[in-house]
C-alpha cells in the first residue's frame, strides 16, 4: 500500500508536505472567507465545493506534471511563447473586463487570465536561455540581450492591463539572471534603466490620471459625475492611470487619520483588512470565526491573508509564512543537486514566482505595500490560477526526481 502511494506522490517529500498544508489551509480559510459568495448565491456549500474540486484537480495536474521529464519542458517553450503572445493580444482586443481592466478570456466556458500562463512561460524561456549560454565564468553576455528581447514585449502587454503582475514577473526574471550569473555590469545598467523608466512612468501616471470626481449629497445620496472628456492616445494607452494614481496617493498619504474621520466606504478594503488584523488579538479568533469576512471585498482572494491573521493569529500566520520559506529553501536544495543547469534554473524561477507573489499579497494585506490585486498562491480562491500554480509545483517535483536520480548514481 505504501509503495503504491509512493509511486503516485513521487519527488521531494518536503515539497509535497508544503503543498498539502497550503491546500488544507486554503480549504479552511476560503470556506470561512466566502460568506459574501454564499450570500449572493444562496448556496452555503457551493463555493467551497467548487474550490475543493479545483484543488483536487490541481493536485491531479501536479501528479501528471511531475511525471513529465524535464527535457520535454524545453520542447514546450516555443509553442508556449506563441500561445502567450496570441492570448495577451486577444485579451487586450476582446478580453472580459474586471472593473477598468481587461484581463480575462472565455474559451468554451473556461475563463482564465493569460497573464497566468505568461508567467510560467517567461520563467521557462529564461531558464532555457540561461542554461544554454552558461560559460565557465558565468552566463554569456548575449544571454542578457536574448532574455530582454523575449521578456520586454510580453511584460509590456501584461503591464497595460496588470501592472503588478508585470512588476512581479520582471522581479523574478531579474533574480533568475542573478542566479544565472549574468554579468554584474549588465544587471546594474538594467536596474538603472528600470528605475529611470519607473520615475518617468510615475510622472505620466500622476499627470494623466484623474482622481475620482464624484460629489455625494448626503441629504439626497445623489451622485454628480463630471462628463468624460475625449482622451488622448497616451491616456488611452494608460487607461488604468486613474486606478494607479489613486493607489499611489492612498499609499503615500501618511497623514494620521482618526477613526471617526476614516471613510470606510472609500477605503473599505484597507480599512477592513486593518480591522481584521487588529481584532485578531495575537492568538486569533479561531478557524471560521472571522467577522471582517462579511465586510472585506475579495476576502477569499486578494485579502485572504488578513482573514488568516484574524482567525489563526500570530502562530498560524507565522506557519503560513514558514511554509513559503520552506518551499523556496527546499527548491534551492533541489536545484543545487541538479546535474544540468536548465532544471535548476527552472525550479528556482518557479519557486521565486510563487514566493514573491505570496510576499506581495502579504505586504498588501498588512499595509506595507499598495494594493496590487495579487492573490496568495495555493491559498486564495481561484480557478485556472490555482491549477496553474499546482502545475508549477508539479514541475518543481519533476526536477526533484531527476536530482534524486543523480544522487543515487553518485552513491552507487
């Protein structure tokens, strides 16, 4: 019996344990945080049943993926790059909108974000370039140019609708280049150019973006909205500048606000996240006992970490953070045992992708970073994003299998 189970759950056992615990925490916390969904659908068990089925399907995908030899991932790269570009252009032209952003594609009833596929594709392509161009003293100088030629256009297509995902992806690629021993001078120059472009972009956002111009008459609760003016080409390109400017201003405003002056309607997400954290009283209220889940928008997704803090307290929160640290550390150990560079870079890139995204989500939830809309990997409620993250775990497990075989050969 144990042998049969071992044949299914191949690969690094520590990674499997981290994956299992994150999934269990996800089921409990999503069930607790989905009160708004159950109220709207009038179906108490519907949201959590869907999420549980999604996680089970994701686990199946992870098992299937871990049985794919690493060399086949290389063959997928050109096809995935073509698919990624087509889907990103499609979502810009005819994607479904969420708020003021067009991020979703619906194919035969399956709704997903092309940016989720793009993240894994870029990591895969970067790992392949770095491994193919390794020399005794580090990566060839041309590797830097090849990576930029692939990453820049795809990151730009993502940035138009999802700036935070583009920033996440570029951060991961930069760290991969450091691990891949790209010449330090090239990395320093790139950092300088990025900082310069970021400053120019910030100035454009502050110049083009408009604050929400809505006046509310408290007596009659009528909204008076100014008529929209014709937008220039730059304004059309930066059509999310209003959202970005609003988030930047809110985050940079350090003025002390008394509780009676705080606008719970205008800053509902941040306000209720803060209330959830403060009301945890260190020890937490216990699983399923959250109060702020009923008031916090996207409590089951973008702000689920605030619900985790409220219910599980410091101990539970530390455990969640520890699981992501173990995931990164264990992947680094696996990468160090790889015989070839490609699987090592690929595993590290995917682990960095998951852990950095988790860090973004946690920093937003506790108010250290501006709102980005990044879910907490393997914990937040999701459909295709959860399955894709499970596939990333499967790839890491596949790499761990090849690393283990190498260890056995050395031992023999």
